[in-house]
C-alpha cells in the first residue's frame, strides 16, 4: 500500500516538497582549518503533477550518511546525489550553520573567534538534454558596527552607533573557489567598524575612534558592500541588505540593493 | 548640514531603504466587527543613485498619524501618502498583525477566537506617464491539523497527526474586496481539520473522527488549497506553502506551489 | 467517561497545569487613555496528588469572556474567578502584551509612541482559614541607550553605545496603584538616554550629547534602577536585569540585582 | 584610568554580572563517541557593593582557551578557573548546545540522529572557610509524541496526538556520572512515543500503534517522568515540565512538577 506512489489527478505540479528544520552535526572545513558546528537542513524536490507524494525518509537517509567535513562543494554534491534517490529532475539542498573565524584584535593582536550565520544552497535541474544544471548560493549575515554620520555632524561631541547586520546573498559559479571568509571580509571592511569577540583596552580605543572617523548611513553600508562585491568576478548576482538596530530608537533602519551582472 | 541630501557619486541606486520593526497599535475592521491588535510595520522607498540618503523620520511621522481602523485598503492608502512625503517614485508599506476570527465549535456551537498571523503589503510605482501603479499582497499563516494517510493506511488503529501551518501569499486586484476570512477559510476547509480555541467533549470527538476520515499529506494540503485559490477570480497570483510539525519526528515536512494566472 | 476526574494513584501533586500561548485581543486602559494590543496568556492551577487531570477547556472559556479593558486589576480578577471554576485552591494567571506610551521628543516636543513588553502575573492561594491570598507581579522590558564609560574615558573622541534592555520584575501590593508608566520611567530616567520613536534633528543632537554626558556600565544601569525602585513604597521585592547588545562585540554584557525588602 | 576598579558608593551588591550570548564551537564527548556542536555561553560573577565594575574581557579570554572536548565536568572546571581570574568569590558558567544521539528505529533498526537542546550550569561560591562549594545543573528539552487519552476514549476511531517538549532540569552531585543520554531516556520512555529522525514504513506503523496504545495527558507526562527521576540517586532535586503543542488547538497544554529530595 504505497500511498505516495499512486496517481494524482489534480493536475498541479509541486514546486518544492521535502523536509526542513533537520539539525545535523557538522565539521566545517575553512580557510584556517576545521571547526565543529551544527547545520540546519532543508532538502526539496519538484514533484510532477501526476505523482501523489515524495518519499520523505529518503532525504533523511541521505543526510544521515553525511559525515565528511563540509565546505563550498557539499551542497552541490548532496543535491546531485539526492535527485536520483528521489526520482526527481529538480531539487535543492540548503544548510545554515554558525561559521567561526579566528580574528586578531586591531592593536593588541589578541586572538578570538567571531561567529557568522552562513547558508549554502545548491539548486539542480535536469535540462532537456539530460544534463544537470546546478546553481550555488552563499548567504552570510555579518554583524558590524555602524556610526551615524548625521548624529556626528550635528552634535558637539559623540555620535550614536549600534550593532548592524549586513546580509549578503550571492550566486556563485559552482566551479569557483569563494570562501566564507572572502565574503565576510567584504562587509567588515566597509562598516564603520568590524566586531571582535575579545578586545583589550587599546583595541577598544581603536574601535571607538576608528568608527567615529568612519561614519556610515545604512544606505552607505549597502552601497559600499555592493560596490565591492560587484567587482568580484566569482559573483554572478548579489543581494546586499543592512539592518541597523538603532541605539536611539526601538526599531531598525534598513536598506537593500540587488544586482545581476 | 543636511547630510542625507548631498549628492552621491557611487552610481548605485538603492532598491529599498526605510524602517522596519516598528510596532503600532491597531484597531482592525473585519467582517464581523472591529478588534484590537498590534501591527509591525516596514516602510521603504527606492532611492535614486545620485541621492545620498532618505529621511527616516518621515516614515515614522506618517505612521504616527495612523489612527483610523485598518482594513484591506490601509496599506494602499499609506503607500500613496508616503511617496510624495519621501520625494520617491517607488516604495512599499507592509504590516503584520494578529487577526482574530470568532468561530463556533462544530457540534456544541460554543464560540471562541482563533488567531492568525496576517500581512498586508502595498507596492507603488510611478510609471513614465506619471500615474501610480499599485499592487496589493495578502499573506496569512493558518494553523490547521494534518493527519498522515500513510500512517492510517499501514496501522491497525490510530494515525499520527499534528499541527501544520498553511501559508498563503496572494496578489490581489487592489479594487477587489477580499477579506482575511475568505483567505483563511480556503486553508481551513482543505485541511484534515481546522482548529478552534475552545472545544467541548462532543467537539473534540468530532475533530478526532473528522480528521481521521480526512487524511492529507503535506502535498495534498498545498494542492487542495492552491486548487481552491486558483478558482478565485480576485486572486492574480498565489503561493501556497504547508509545513507539518511532524508528531513522529523532530523536523517538518514541507511543500510549496506557486501559480501565476 | 470523564477520564480527567478519575483517581490518580501516583502520589505526585502537580505544581502547575493549564494552558499557555493563547493570544487574545486586548484594550488596555493606561494613564493617558486606552489603546489596542494583543495579550498572550498563561493560566495554571495546582492539582492535588489524587486527581488525574484538570479541565483545560474551562481556562479558555474564562478567557473568552474577557472583553473589558485591562489594567493592573485584571490579572487578580481573573485568577479569583478561575480557582472555583477549576475546583482549585491555588493558581496563577499571566499575560504579556505590548504597552504603548506617547512620548514627546526632548527638544522639538514632537509626539510618538514607544512600545514596551509588559507582563502581569497574579498568583492566588487559599490558606487554611479559607481566605484567598493573592500576589501581583509586574514585569516590563524597557529598551534604552547605554554609552560605555570606559570607551569614552580612553578615546580621543566618540564612545561606543548601543541599545540595551532593562527588565524589571516587581512584586506589588495588589491594593496599590502602580502604573506601567511609573515602572518604565524608573528605567528610562537612569539610562544613558531613553528612546523615542520619532526624533527631529535637534532631538537627535540632544540624545547624542545627553548620552555622551551620561555614560553607564551595565553595572551602573542595574544599580541605579534598583536604587530608585528600592525607595518606592509600593514595591515589595524587585529584580532588575540589564542586557547591553554591545556595538563592538557580537555578544551581550549582562547584570542583575535582586532585592527583597 | 581603570574605571571599572574605582570605588562604588551606592551600597548595592550585584548578584550577577558578565557576558551572555557568546557562541563557541564545541566537540562534545558523549556515551557513544564525540560529535561537533556549538555552545552558547553565559558567564557571571557576583560583584561586591564597593566595586564599580567587572572585567568583561576576562570572561571571553577564558572561553577562548576552551578547546578540549566538553562533557559533564566542563562547566565545573570553567567556573573554578573563572573565579580567581575575575577576583570573585561567587559565579556561574552556563552553556547550551544541541546534543545528538544515534538511535535505532524500533522495527527496522535503521540508525539516525536525534537532536536535543541541553544546558549545563555550574555555580560556585567560596564559603567562609575559603573552600569552594559547587553545584551542577543539567537541563534537557526532549521532543516526544503525546496522544490524548480523552480523545481516544470518546472517539470511534483515531485520537489526536502531537509533538510535545519534556523539559527536565536537575541538580546533580558534581561527582556523579550522569549522562545526557540517561536523562533523555527518562522522558522518552514515559512519553506516548519517543521520536526518531528516520523511520521506515514498519517503524511508522509501530510508532502509530504504540502511541495509540499508550495515551498520556500532559499531567501524566510530568508525573511519570518526575516519578522516574525521583528514584535516581544521582539527582538531588528536579523540575519536570511538559508542553503539548496541541494538534486540535493553536495553543499549548502545560504542566510542571518540582521536587526536592
């Protein structure tokens, strides 16, 4: 009684069907070595109009075999394995995890980890000639500091500043070697200041003065980050968003730029 | 020193810039009368390449004047007021709130409120002839019960069931009178069972037996809801998603259908 | 077959049993008039060891009748009605909602709403002589601005600042008239600066300079707010917490003081 | 200019001051081997009334050195190292992470991972004789399936069921070897059914029928889990909570038992 495989008469294809919210332990291979993390996975296939249901347990079975260290090739590898297992010609694999980067404080050089939410997505589709076309997406949320140019300009002393999130979503050539660190540094280098886990007193002085000398509106943040990513040949299209958790309000300022090359 | 109005040389237009996460008290006008709620607002405009910044306080000033009861016309009204205030030719207003509907239990008829997360979005753009084109989106997240056909089929007795979220996002003709209640009922009528706040014993018996007699895969949920919305002339395009918070797993089953007419 | 009322043999009394996560529309009566909001309710009773189960639907039935405007007396009124309905001698009613206060900007005087998460909890217990003892708790989360004294001290110019949450939980004499506004103002007056929804340019200058002249560590925040609440005769005991969403780190600084008089 | 070390005149000791929301990569040593995860840390000390501030960066410096695999001894080890670094006589270290357990499906025996949110907390306090007293807390949130006895009793066929969270917080003798797996199994063995990541058809039949044969109210869940933990000599006190995400309502049923031995 394989209910899922019976014929469906509703004439409605399903764009995506699968599983989400599945957590899985990950070893992440990064520029500076490997580190432990936890991935949250979404795996979907397209379902033709005449098929009643997909086989949910096969997504999980595939994921359970995932024990190798993950990197920029993992999502593409998984989606290529997934399609035949699910008898599908189109599908996607996505996982979100916390990426750690060891950074040195700007003056003392003391080392500490920064954490970033990163998402890899691979989409695959079998075209008419039977070959598989894949697309690879990378998304990173980078916490930075923004300092308000207007507040600085109009005030005798001081300037309000706050934590901001710069979110970059880029489409990559699956063959290209783009690292999470490359993408993260685009946001950090264009903020009023980047953040660190551990700052000694001379570092805190540096961050305070550097950000004061480097004020940015939310509009400046998205323009400067988008401008930098635009010049990276490895990126096919990009969306840059910035959200400032305003220290003078209980709401956010927000801006977004999308560019297709 | 109006920093925001200075000329920008980076040659990058900004798709959206504005405020988000602003909470505002709302009186909602619905089919069955008015009720209190709280809206969370996002308001954005497009910013041309040569302008450095928008005027963030003007979004808030506009929102502070919003004291009239809200309904399906509010988002369009606000976006039309917003564009000239911000010197913009394109922008959007979005608000999310909890919508309450008084429902009668299926057997006892006892009344109680059900709560739904609802989002209205109005986008406006001034075309070359100077007239404003607007588009109206309505999104509702409807909690329902789903009962697994496979589990019922293979088991001697019982069938696993769970809470599911059916999320419908539709584009409406701004002139049309589509109510939240109309949209919600499309999801509720196609689930294994709809939910109620208050059920007496005979109602609980009815819901249990009704859902057992009406099993649905996550694929069935999106197909049946999309099929119903497809026939509604007021809807120009639709996305239907369903997420089952599986009672036998610690993850969700998920499906999605998008249709443009 | 009233399963819930059968005798339980496990000899384990239940401290709390009831419902949570129930949303209900509210009209809130405040110092400056009424406003709409949404409450999220928890209602619990204690269950003696020999009783198998409570009657869940009676909690909801009671809540459905709640149509009057809510204020500081509502939680106590509800818990007093609840106990006999549930045949209980002990129980609690709690609701959390967004409280709005209209504030005037510090220089321009322009008005806008600020939003605060507020929770009222009433606990009631029948003592041996049969009289009902009630206790009333009020909790408010107040978003404020904190500016770092160390950063200011060590830097040539500027000082990092950020949004902070001051959370105050106080036990009140149920007879006393303590308003949410009274409690909120204790946190706002002791922060580097309070926040506003809408600030014009002269206001932004004032907030920037005022906070720079008024630096506070997270330790200062909890000490100054606790010191102020300690002197309020209406408060029987208090917990003050502060969390600074540090603009130079991706984590928070946190402090807490508890005082019983 | 060490602002934090200046004398404070407000005569208010601070119960807890430190950092929270710090994410750190973890290798977790468990019964069945090691696995990668991510911890979210809180570290606090008590601050005497006469000291103005603590040294926030020292908490982070300590955490950055944490590279060894974590287990039930880690929180105690960290809190013992932390107190002298912060010149404190009292403090606590807490970390929350996702714990993975490889489980075999009940009929097919196919293996998959289940994920649980786990929190270890160690509190330490130097007593008058100068020795350090420590207390160790373990908390686990275990997702299970609950099936309603009333719904089963009153219905001709079927019974509503849903995902539930059983949350156990226990105080342990720091010397005792209690594993996360031991605690988790107490909740899983007392639920209508435990959950698995991967179930084949015969497993799904087993779970469906097993849960139908094993109905539990939210009251039964907390009583049966508390009854089992009560007999474990390694546990000094316990709090058991259960929350049923009701499949027939849009709210939860909740119960709680606290026991001190």
